[in-house]
C-alpha cells in the first residue's frame, strides 16, 4: 500500500459517512423547519406595533403598559434580525451539507482509484496523487465551512430561545397591567398579550426542535477535526 493510499484510509476512518447517516437530509430538514420561524417573528413585530398604538390611544390610563410596549418593540426588532440571520445560516448549512456530500463522493472515487492503481507505473500514479490531494483538500474545506455555519446557527438558535422566553414573560406582565385599565382597552391589551405569547411559544417550540436536530448533526461531525 502506498503512503498516500494509507493517508487516505486514515482520512476516511476519521470521517463520518454522511451519505450513510443522511446528514445532508437532516440539514435540509432543519432549514425547512426554520423557514416557518420568520412568519412568527414578523407576527411578533406586528403585535408590538399594535401594543404601541393601543398605549397611544389609552393615554395616561396605560402608563404602566408603556415600558412593556417599548420592550416589545425592541424585542420585535431583535427577533426580526435574528430570524433573518437564522434563515441565512439554515440555508447555508443545508447547501454546505449537500456540497460536502458531493465532495465526499469524490474522495470515495479517489480511494477506489488508488486501490485499482496499486502496482501501476509511477508515472500513472503521479497524476492520480494530484487528483487525490485536491479531493481531500476540497473535502476538508467543505467540512470547515459546514461546521462554521452549523456552530453559528446553533448560537443563533440559543439566542432567539432566550428572546422568546423573555417575550413570554413580557406577555404575562402585560396581562397583569391590562387588568388595571378600563375594560374598553383591557380586552385589546389582553388580545395583544395573548397573541404575543402564542407567537413566542410557537417560535420557541420550532427552535428547540431544530436545535435538537442540529445538535445531532454536530455530533455526527464530531470526528471531522
């Protein structure tokens, strides 16, 4: 066995077979699930605007509600920023996983070619060695890119989870404040608070599920380094 074919064998032993483990399908599934988060994030932004309008209408009766409304608007802005970043990174993870699968297939082909070329004249092996090195270099680059996007996406999911927990807390506080104002406004404030919590819980549920799947993906790639 040549030194290069031994190196390739070690390289392959350190890698998880993505095709066998369906990693690329897992990444695509995460991207598809997270696409729904954007709609909920936009709904949170809408409820924040509704709350601001209600506070303006209620005037002095809604003074206790005003700080909560300001926080809702700030939270909504952060949520929109996060969901846009999440959408970008989820798509990047999906695309990189598919591209990585293609380069892994190229590495597998290079491995088979090396095995078939054992004992061939040195002049023929030279060109094959160049092909193998290029395949390995490309595969390593794909892995690095994939892991960078996956780790960043994980961080974003954790950040938006904290945001949605805060949103649920604000919604609860808003309902308490709504009980202290006139009935003609309290029903509207309660509606905004209820909708805010529903959206936040929907995002949280989806994000937790995606985070779990992504953690599985990162565990699959644990042997890449």
